[in-house]
C-alpha cells in the first residue's frame, strides 16, 4: 500500500531490515575469523611476466607457422590420412 507521501510498503522483513534500512547479509560465523592476507608485487614484476608470456606466445606462433608452411609446401596437407589399422584377433588354437 502507498501512503500520501509516495512511500510504498516494500514488505521488507528479517535480519533487522525495514522500510528505511536494508541489510543484505547476516554473519554466520562463530568466533573470530582468520586475518586476510595480500600478496604484493611491484608493477615491473607484472610487466616482466607479461613480456615473458608475450615472447613465448610469439615464438610458439612462429614455430607453428613454420611447421604449417612446410606441410603446405610439401603438399602433405592434401594427402588422405593413413587408414587406421586394427590388429587381427585370432580365435581358436593356432595351426
């Protein structure tokens, strides 16, 4: 229901919430919680890791491109794949 001042009743209840206060969470821990920790690294360390990853990615791309070009240049890309060979199973005694 809406009163004359335009404040609707939102039917918010529980956890100490009401029309003017909304509490989203309720602590469920008993006792004290463990202290959080933070790992700090300098910006140059992050940048060095990114440069190393970029260099590895570039080398792998060049390596795969070289291999792909060799396959295409030799004409092996159009060859059909070798048939899958299954070992023959023998049933019964050998003669």
